[in-house]
C-alpha cells in the first residue's frame, strides 16, 4: 500500500504536520498488516509530507536568491545573505544533536544615498527570511518619523508600540531614521527610539528592525545615542552606483519590460550618467528608473502618431526618447519640497 | 508542554522506566492518565511501590493502553510541563488478540505525534557474540530508529544495563551507535537516570 499517494489530501501543510490519519492504523487493528508494515507506512507518509514542505521552501529560497542576484552591484549584501543562509542551516543541524543554538538577532542598519536599493533589499530580505523560517510572516512594515512620533507626551510610545506589533513576525523598516534624533531635547523622536530599543530586547527573535538613512545623517544619529549602534549586529553600507552599474540597471529595467535601447540611445544615456555622477542630490537607481519610465512614455507618444508599427519599433527606445530637461525640473522641485518638509 | 513517548518492543522495561524515572524526579504519588483506544481517559493514582506491583510484570503486553504521567518542574521563575507517555510494547507479526492490535495501533499513533521519542531496547536480547557488530537490532527497532532520526528529536535508551556482563565493554556499544543520542540505563537500579534527566530538561 502506498500511503504517500493515498493521503496527499488537500489540507494545509501546517495542519497536516501533526495530525495523524487514523485510517493508517485500521489495517493493523483488523489484523491485516504486521507492525513492521504499519511502521513502513507511517514512514512513507511522514516522508511525503516533509518532501512537500521542503521542496517548497528550497524552491522559494532559490527563487528569492535569484531575485537578489539580479540586482546590480550590492556585493556586500549578497555576501551577507550567503552568511546568514549558512548560519541558519548550521543552527538547524546543531538542533538535531540538541546542541545549544542561539537565536538569530538580525537587526540591521542600512546607510546609503537615495536610490541605492535600501528598501528593495529590505523587501527581498523579508521574503528570504520567511522562506528560511527565521521569521514566520516576512512582511515589511515601512514607517517613517510621522508614523512613530505622536502629538502629545506619551502618545509616541503608544504609536511606536503599535507599529512594532504590526511588524511582529516580519520586518520593521524605519526609513530616514535619523529624523528621530532631530529636534533637540524636547522632541518626541527620542521617546520613539527608546521604545524601539526596548522592543528590540523584548522581541529579539520575533522581528527584524532595520534602520535606514543617508550616510552622513545616520552617522550623526548613531553618535547621539551611544547604545544604539551596538544593538545592531549588521551594518550595511549601500555605495553609490558607478556609471557602468547604472547603465546596466537601465538595460535590465528595459529588458524586464521587453524594451531595448538603440546604440545611439545607449551612448547618450552613458553621457548623461557620466555628467550626473558628479552632481549633488543625485538619486542613483531611482533617477535611472524615472528616466526610463519617462522615455517609455515618450516612445509611446512618438509611435502613436504612426498608423502601423512593427514589433521591432515597439521594442526600441531611440535617442530622441531620452530627454533630460523636464526630469530635472521635477527633481529640483522635489528636493525643494523635501527641504521644506524637514522644517 | 512537551510530549515524550517511551516506545519499544515488549518486555524491555518501558513501564518500569517511567515509574522509576518519575520516582527519581521526586514524585511521591504518580498520577497516571490512561487513554484507551477509543480515546477515553481514566485517572489512577499510585505510589511508586504500588505502581511497580500493579503495572509491571514479566509477561509481555502488560500495558495495554497509553499511560501518561505529567511531570511539572520549575525553570527559573516559571513552571514547565512534561508529559511522559508509556506505551504498549510492539511486537512484529499479527497479534491474535484484537485488544492488543488496537493498543499497538494506538502506540504508533502516539509515535507520530510525539515531540521526543525515547526508544527503549533491551541489551540482554541484543548481544550477539558471534558477530563483529556485537549488538544487532531487530527490524522493528531499526524501523523505529530510522523514523525517529528523521524527526529531529530521538534518543536511544539501552535498558537492563545491570545485566550486562563485564566483558562486553560499554564503550563498544557507544562506538557502534555513534552519532545517535544514546543512554545506558537500568530501569531497576536507576543507573543512567541523571544523564537522561539533563537531556530531557534541555529538550523541554
């Protein structure tokens, strides 16, 4: 009797995990099969379950790693993920022999200029940790100062705790975390930090806290709170992308959307990126994304006038589709707003 | 709350181990919860002496249902619970009595549900001096071992170590089963109980 096939029923894997199918033992009770046969059946059944579970999770991990590897650059992040994966695997093996296995503390600090992939990496890490069963849910809760800081005394702790509760089982991602330390002694931001520090200790293994921000501001933030830095075992620096990397990113983005650039356009983009590289307020990959999205719209505008279009034409981004002027204006406006928003 | 199941062939000393282990942990009155094959529960309370008298014996299949003993112990400021389950002995082949067949099916059910499998074997039945490997496990024991090792928590209790003749060294046993958490115990004399205790405590 092959029970692995007979009992592949449609229950959820968690439910199936522990519940025994009593039917398995009917044969034994009736005296139809021997004990050894029954034991063999149990083993088959057990194996079929673990196979299903394991296949899923290893497949998932491979998929997520592939997604991560697709990101250009970020070598440091990739090595960290490999380290974490190996560590988790070893902890599992140690558990088999009942050796002491320490709970993983994976709180992190991300520093990097705008558009260097902090949020993207955080989201992928969430899914990865979930697949590795480090955290049960793996969702990402993105918050900023406004979500944490309250209006009156005592309100902040309450709001912060709420956000942390939401993030339990997943990742709490605090964007522009340095803004919590701004505003001097009487600012409520400090209260939010204190609450987070406490929660980090209380729910050490149940959620992952990631503080993200720009390098210079974060350095100041960490120097203001001496105990904070040591509580985060992992510091990741997201360096600015170089010209070639940005070009690769642009090509990848286009490829994912089933477009490609003409040679002229590539050259032009290269020139643009080279120039841009030296400027301040440059938002790295985000700039490239905006540029690409804009050029796709421009291409549509150019082609819609034509009556007939070939497949090639629909895929091609030409030199004249990539234009800079408008984008720059938008960007400047944004930075202006940002400046005011901070006050 | 963790569920530890003592499983093994008939007459290897499972029930006596449970009683003496509970007594070793300082329980004066052992409260057994008997679960029969229909899932009904009965409660019995024995002192260790009476339990030994009524629940154990030389004939196989003295235990005919699951017998749970709940052990509470304190960890730091809190308390933790451990359920030690004694089961019907397994015997290969088809048993003529329906009652025993049902009880064995129940044992196998408990095996799948157990958090910690304590597999008990009898050293006096294992020793086979003619062969290079001193100790041979029967098919049913090998199956339990394979099953248990696939689950992460499994330990092998080699019982009746007091019957072991001196010329068979204990090291040899440990060598043969290297890689498996293994304890040499004696249900009668209480030898090896401290080691089992510390392992189980760590586990819970």
